[in-house]
C-alpha cells in the first residue's frame, strides 16, 4: 500500500504549478517509474502527487527556429522513435533506447529521468553533450538552466518548490555540424542500470577537432561533463594520438567510487575504455578516420 496523502490531476502547466504551491509536500508525477519505486520503498511518506502526465504542452518533440524542443513527459519510446530525434540528434535516441525494458520505456519520461537526479540516468550523458537547456515553469515565472548546472548532487537538482520542468531544448548550433555517440556498459545485456554510460560529440574543421564534448553517468555523484579533457581535444588533429590523449585525461574530470555494484578500479577501466571507443565512433560519424 502506497503512503499517498492525496492525488491531484493537472490539465495545464499553470494548474500543476498551483497544485504544487498549495501542497508543500506535493511531488510531480508523470510516468511514475521512479516516484512509485520510492513510495514502495517507504522513502516518501504522506506525500501528495500532482499528475502531469496528460498536460498536452509537455508532450512531444518539435522544431522551433531550428532548436529541438522535447516535452518533459515525452516517453523514452517516443524519443527513441521520433523522426526529428533520429535524423538530427540520434545520440539521444541511443540513450533513450537503452533505458530498462519496453515497459519502462513506454511509461518513463525524459523529464523524469533528469529530475530524478540519479547519476545513472541514461539520457543524461547524451543531453549533456548536446548542450541541453532545462526549461522550468513556477510561481515566479519561467527560467532556463543548462543541464550541466541543473545537477546539484546525488538525487538533487535545481528545481525550486512548485516548479515543474516543462521541456529540454537543444539549440541548432549544438547539433548542426556535430556528430555524437552513446554507449552504456552494464553487467547484464538488458534491463540493467548502467555501470558506466559515456557520450561523446565532436565538430570538425578539416582534420582537426574544433569542438569536443564528453560526458559520463555513474562516474561521479551526478552525470558529469569532462571539461578538462574537452579543452585538451580542442584544435587537435583527429587521429589516434587524440584518442590516446582523451583516454589518458578523462579520469582527471571524474570521481568514480567503490560500490556493491562495481569497484572504483573496475569503473576506471571501463571509463578509459569507453572514452576511446565512443570518441572514435563520434569522429568516424563526422567523417574522420582516427
């Protein structure tokens, strides 16, 4: 039996904000694949749920002046199968398709995956290398936060009381001319939480890297960008020596730890292996031959 004090259905963004403001203990719920698990474990007690699943403004993938806008309650399956995502930012489709099993992908949402604040979120690394911007609506109006600044700690994000995430936006400049790749390493072949997830994106100027982005999940307390490594890659020739530089540098950006699921040493091995593998594939997709 779930310990739910109240259930409230929102039909518009403003109604959701009002319901959250009226109930300080209220939690937004869309797919429920994370919230219901927390309720089942007893992590949440006497909470109110504000259901935003059917708010139409929060659904779907659209193009707006070249930017790709992904509604917060768009499911993983919808993201993975969307034509705009597949043709312009397939790295996000790779991340969405790797989440759980079909039941979770058909129910869970990309906004929930981000708001949960889990360091293992499969869409986080692809969205980080895409430079995604989180859009929030709340009692104080609308604000936008870069996804790289949205994570505050394990399970903590920059969502204020009574705010809801309404969409994620990827500017045209962050995908046009770029190529990217995502790989999830897990102990089992299906329906498993990532041991390490890695995404790389690159933009070339001839045979040199004009921009490189690298992001990881489960390599620190939150999903992380590899800022130091990206700086080293900028301007480098897209060859085997670049891949060696990336592999040798990436651990300086990350904070893997020991856990019951994998040792720190094992995670470091996977991190460095994926750094080279995923960066190589991103370069190849952009026409390089490293």
